[in-house]
C-alpha cells in the first residue's frame, strides 16, 4: 500500500532505541528497518522518495520533502544522507596534470579530498547544470552548476571538458 505522509497527521516516522528508522502503518503498528530511497537522486533530490520496508517493498511514497513537517523532513533527510554517498564538489583546488591519469584535490560538501581521475571519459555531463565525476575507486562526485564555480576551478575543469 502506498501512502503519502501528511504534514497534518500524527508522526509516521521515528527512530527507535537502536537508531533505526521506523514507519507507522495505517493500523498504527510501527515497522522497523525502513529505508528512504530517492527515485531521482541527482535530477530531483527533494522529490519522489520511497520508504522501503524491511521486505524491500514500498510502504510509503513522499512526492516532495517540502510537504513534510520539519521533524519528519529532518528524519528523512538524515536517512537519505546515511544511505547515499555522493560528495558535491564546491571547488577544485589543484590538479596534478592536465593529462590523465591525474590527481585532483577538491573541496566538497564533506571536506577536502584527493582522488585520481583515470580518464576524461570519467567526467560525464548529465545535464547543462550537472557533471558527474567518477574516481579510480568508483566513488562518484557531483558538480552542480559548474558555470558558477570560482574562476580557478572553472579553468581547471575546462581543460578536461
């Protein structure tokens, strides 16, 4: 059964004593081991989120995080962050070489990191405003609105595009 949590209803999500996400089903029973999953994590990160039960089936659907009350939205956002790991590059600090493979030092939303870019084909344009970069270990980094990066970062990035 698919339901949409409503900002006016009683709480439908909580954390149990072990820190696991729980969802309250229509009969009022709490189901433990619920996982939040985005349908379109890059293109529409705030929309179309499914809550999956421990059996892997959808128990609830959230059309938009903006429709949730603040407490429920915070729980869902925290659950999504725990499940997903796609750092967003905010600034390119240094590139070891303009030939690949090269080592990149970048500032992300999760701190400064270094990674190896194996080849230019590991930089993919998903849309006009989104780039996805995959490092030599398969970790994916996101650049949203590359045209809004600082001048130094744009200059380094342009060498690879």
